[in-house]
């Protein structure tokens, strides 16, 4: 299972990549494999606020529905519009083209408290 | 996760070796998918796929009163069956509620019933309660492995491995013979809406027959198919899934199974209630729904009309063949008309849906 060393992770199987004060958020390779065929991703809009630990969207897979939990607090500055037509990108490229939202984080240091790649590997092993 | 009490089919090791994602289903560890539900679905629609359905149960009914017994406990007319013919049917309680749906096979000297895995014990107990002198009933589920070879190339693949003349085995007919050198029962049946066969063999023959079918199908691109795609394939055909679309609280007439409910065949368990239901017309009907948005309507979601709850979703998925979400649900009978606009309450959202004709999908050959 692919767990990139440079990313941070959550117990709910999201990943976070912090660049400056903007965090990109998606779901992990493990999560996409567990969900299997993603058919629809419901995301917030640019300008919406997300709160650490609160839901920011839902993922419909063929077999099940799951909620997306925000690992950080801040304002949504970009949403992956490609997922509207190609939700399968979440399965084929979870850490790349399958990203979900970019959030301007008020407190970038809060990302440090998320799980490291090693911590996350332990969680899913 | 698979716990210690979960049963394994004789093909379990093949599923693990093929990268199958195993889940517990009806007490068995079964592959829900290998590569992905949508890919596997399309493989069956466009070429051919192989399913392990060994979890299904097999009962045999023998004896001079076997026909009378089956006429009493099943709703279809078993007297119409010739040897070598199979029939889709159901068993009902006195109140008309469905105990299970099943297929009845008539052999020269016996009948075989193939029943849902989750209902094996319940069905067998029920049947035992109604057995009379002159009827021998046995549960032979552990003596059979069952595979389904489904898709337009199924006949070509299977013909490579058997001397049975498959072109003569018509829909819902079966033959006994060797497949890949092993004794088998081959029926032209399935749960996908494609041409195809179900192949019953002894448990020790399952693995070699499975491998032979995979090898014979390789030039057609055959792949193993999991229960996830089995569900989306059957949903596109509006084939009922026991526990979702039909159960002890639904009757066959409202479920659209009037075509197997032979109220004129004589008395059978449930007949008097079902005759009354037919006379009064069912109050609700199972319909196919097409949804406008991308959300999936799932089992248990409410169906609304003019702001009032008029029914409930029983099954739903994205239709991989059609590219939009489809669902089955019970609605009040007067709304069970194609093009009726309805609302499905999907969590906090009201999703538009309309009643459509079924099956949702028809094979193009």
C-alpha cells in the first residue's frame, strides 16, 4: 500500500500536503482500495469554511457511502473540478489527480500534529 | 475481515491467489471484487466472466410424492417441468410473505432446489416441517461447488471443455456430463442478463474446473468476477435480491413476480392470501427508478411524492452499463407507472427520480 513519506495522515484515512499555508487534502491509497469504485464525490465550494474533525463532503462508491472529515480548519481556496466528471481518479491516483480540496490554513503548525507516514502505516497494517 | 467461523468455498484459495478482496457474505468468505466492480461488470457485459457461487444451497427432493410436495411448498407450477428443465420459483408463508426465491431443476428421478446461501437453514427447517410420507428431502449443499460462467462468449468457452452439445441446452434447460473431465450439471441459467451457464461440480472438482474454464476463456479475456459486480449486473435486470428487494414482509405479486405465481395450479402454501392480493390488486409495487443526479439511492431510503412518503428504496447503485444511478423500490401502486416523477430522500438532499420500464438493460445480441 502506497504511503508517501512527505505527507501527513489522519485516522479517517485522509492525507494532507502542506505548501506554505495551503493544505491539499485527499484520501489515501488504503481508503480508495477499501471503498473501491468511487462514482461520485460531493465537495464544498471555494470560499466555504472547513473545520478540523468536521465533515466536508461525501464519497459515493458502488458498495458504500462514506463521509470525508477535514483534518484542518480554514477556508477552501480550490476544489478538484475534475472529480465531477472523473470520480475514478480517486481510485487511480489518490495522491495526485485524485486530490479533493485545497484549504488556506489559519494555523499551519496544526498540520504537524497529524500522523506521520510511519504512524499511518502502523494504523493500516 | 474474515473470522474463524466463516465458511470457505472450495475455490477460496483461487480467490486469494487471484487478488480477490474477501468479505463475509451469508456466512461465507466470498470475493466482493478482484480488480474493481465496474471493470468486472463491463467484462461480463462485453465478453465473459466467471463467478464462484458455491455458497448457494442445493437440496434434493425424491420419492413418489416429490412433485406433490413441491407443488405445495413452491408457487410456480412444477408439473410443467420436463426432465432436464429448470424453473425460477419462490416459497411463501401462509401469509404470502416470501421465504426465499429459488430454482427448481427436474431430473429423471429427483428434483434439485438451488436456494440462497443466507436462507439454507431456514428453508430446510421449513421444508422439513412440511415433508410427508413418500418424500425424501436432503441438504446436499456441501457436496456441490457452483460456478457461473456468464457473458456472450460463455458457450464458446464451455464448449471447449465438454461433449455436451451446448447449442441444444436452451434457456432454463440443463444437462449432465463431463466438464474438463469432471462430472458436472450444466444449466443455461444465470443472474446477469447475459447468456451463460451455471456449472455444479463436486467440491474436489471445483478447483480444476475453475482453472480449466479460466484457461479456455483466456482468448476471450475471461476474468473472475466478484459479488459486487454480480449485484450491479442483476440490478440492471431488476432481478430480485433476497433480503433487499424481497423478504418475509413482501409478497411475490407486489415484487413483480406474478409471472411465477401460478394461482390456478391448485392449492399451495400462501395461495389463499395471494389470490386475495391479486383480487384486491397489490397496494404497492416494486419499480425501477432512474435518478437524475449522481448520488446513489440506497436500501432503506425514503421515496417521496408531493412531500409525502410513498415508498422505500430496496436496492440502488450506479449502473455501470448506463452510466447513471438506478434503483429499485416499492411505491404505492398508482405511482408505479413509467415517467412518474418522484423524490428520493438521500440524507439531507432531495434527489429527483422517475419510474422507468425494466429491465434497465437489454443484451444487444
